[in-house]
C-alpha cells in the first residue's frame, strides 16, 4: 500500500505516532520513494523524534551524513532511512531502528525504540513554492 500511494511523488515527510506513547517519529525524504530496491544518497534528508507532542522542544533531529544509504527504496517494505537501516517500516507492520552499524547514515537519536508499533502513520508530499 505504501508504494501505491507514495512512489514518484517527489519530496515527502513521514509522520508516525508510536503506540502507547506520546512520541512521534519520522523522516524527511527530499528525493522520492520508489520500489526499485535502490539506495540513494543525500545530505538533505533527516530523521526525527518528538517525545511530547505538546512540547516541540522535545524534538531531536538527525541529519544524513550523505552516504549511499540515506534513502532506502525497499520494494517490499514501507519508508526506509539510512544504513542499518536507521529507521524503517517492516513489511508486516512493526517499525525498527538501528544505529549500531558501520553504514549508518544518521546519528543515533536516543529514545527511538529498536522495535515498535505505531498507531498510524502518514506521508505528506512537500511542494516547493
């Protein structure tokens, strides 16, 4: 379903509400999603975590180091950010994060669980003026 709705739409931002918490996690892809199983390099992407949706000061943001794994276009999964991968949605539903990898594209953001469920997630298209 992710690829049917989000591929070839240009820049997007992913917003996911972590289940049983007030945390919001996601990332910005300045390129575009596709189901090519090809990784893409960019310095302009980032991942983020907001631990209190009512307090933006809890936001933690990690920008890409520009390596070739910055954006992961998995054909059989949802959005993927970074080598490791640093943040991605598995094909069966749970989300994962991993930063203990030589190929990491983003700095570790404390408090993103290693494996977690989300109540819902949305992907918004970013349109430049």
